[in-house]
C-alpha cells in the first residue's frame, strides 16, 4: 500500500512528519534557532536564517501541501498575512475580480491598501457566472474566491470561475478557511492558490493566529516562496507546532461540528423570530447542489438573521453557551456579529448592499452536544417571544 492509498483521516496522523527521524519522538521538534551554523564558506546548508526557512515551520508547510494535494505550502503569521503576500504576486496596473461579501479584512486590504499601489478591483456576486465574466478586464490578473462566503454563506462554482480565470490569463485564489481540505480541495478544481486562516478550523482551539497558502505549480511556488521570504510575515515555531497539533483532530472535529450545524440550521429555520437562515447544507439554499457537487459537506458555519435589531440584542444577551466573540472554527461554539466584528472594516452602506444587516449573527458550531445549544437558543427565543407578547398588550 502506498501513501496515496491512505484516507484523508489517516494522512492527518501518518505523514512524513509522524515522528522525528533523529530521536523517534512522536512529535515534530520545535526548533527555536533564529540562525544556523554553516560549515562551508562557499556552500551553505539547507537552513541559514529562520525567516528564510525553519524545520518546524517547514513541517507544517509540508503537511498542509499534502492535505490540499498541492506541491508547496507556506505558513504565515496570520490569515491576512497569507492573503496579503498572495496579493503581492500582482503588480501596479493589475485588476482583481473578487467575491462581493468577502471577509472584512480582505475587503480592507483590497480597498485601502492595494488601491494605493494602483491595483484595481471589482466586487461581484460570484454565484452569477455571467457577472464574473463581465467583470473581467484586459488587465485582470487574479480572481479571488471565498466559498462559502463570509458571512452570507454564498457558494461559488470553483471550477467554473477558475476556468474563467484561466481563459483571462489570470490567477485564481480560493479562501478555503470555512471548509478546510477535509471537505473541499480547490486545487483539484483548478485553483492556483489556496488560502487559509489557520487560526480557525485547522488549529481549532482559539489559541493560535496563523495563515497558510498552498500551490501546485512549481514556478508559482518559487514566486510565492520568494515573496514570503521578502515580506517576512512568517509563522513562529511555537504557533506552527500548535497548528500541527490541531490538525491531528481536524476530521473528527469537522464531522461533529458539521452535524451540529446541520441540526441547528434546521431548528433555526422553523423559529418565528428568525427571519432567514444561511447555510449551504439546507436543501433550499440557492447553491445547495453546487456545494454538494464540489465538496464533501457544508461545513460548521451558518448565519441567521433575526426579525429586528432589538430581538437580536436580546438574543445575544440571553444565550449562555456560545462565546460571543470574533473568529470561528474552534472547539467551543462562537457567536459573532459580522456588522461590528468580522466586517467592521466594511462601510455600513457596503454591508447593507450585501445583506449584512444589524440583526445578522454568524454561528461557528463547536464540539458541544448540539441539543444543548438548541435548548439554549430555544430558551432565549421563548423568553423574547413572551416579552414581545407582553409588550404588545
């Protein structure tokens, strides 16, 4: 049996870094050295300075490349560091087509930083392929896809949009943070660069900030590796080790959390105080069929809009179990307020255009028993409904 015959779950544990070849230790050693002794004046060893290469960081980069079925991985100090470094593949005068309800940090990078370097952008609804084609310009050099999108969980047909990019001579970037390679592998659907906030599901424990990128093409890998070294926003070795530890349980965490998300989404859909539920796993989601066709599941993140901002505020103040915080993808369920958290960098009028209202909540389902989360939500919604009824008298 070759390593290619093993399942994804097994590869999380049994990869080229399953034990330290020097000692047999069943954990990647943490190499703190910032610099490395060279024994030859004219020919340096593999490592010389840790910004340029470190064996602990390299182990994580090897593992994520294998899991995404790419050739080269790159580890960065945050998800935004990975995204920003990937954008450095572009030059002044280039143009980007980008998902309209993209993560707020990516929106800020494109609208407040790249524009200063004469890199233009067009936001489009990536679910509409004709709009994507129409947005492509002669100077389009990248199409940036976030699927499912944050926070409205819109699903982009990755293969179709990557085909549009290839015909335009543009690179295709895919943010795979929400689904991870456990559920979706964009490189196999034609993507050039896959990006992750490894802070989220990959590490999974709310204890590390990290970013990852993976490519298949060796020439592109050389360009991105040079940018990683030049820009220097590399991941520290302690954090690299924490991400590797988190990866070992990725499959079981995703499986449990996704089942919980499916159950909670179905529950919320039936609640009178809930205006709308956004989750690609629901049969009536507009891109449900696309999601099923290009991934192994809909993930563990959903969003829901309450009937009013007043009800939203009462709900957040009443529920007990989820952490109310920025971020997602952790062992504990996290309830977030996109308008003031993940998308605070997006102006109010831009949020409203995209449907990111002041009564929208995003839920990242953790490892709790989903029935307990439903009980918690139900108690809050029942109390709010009683208060509404009393106020109406």
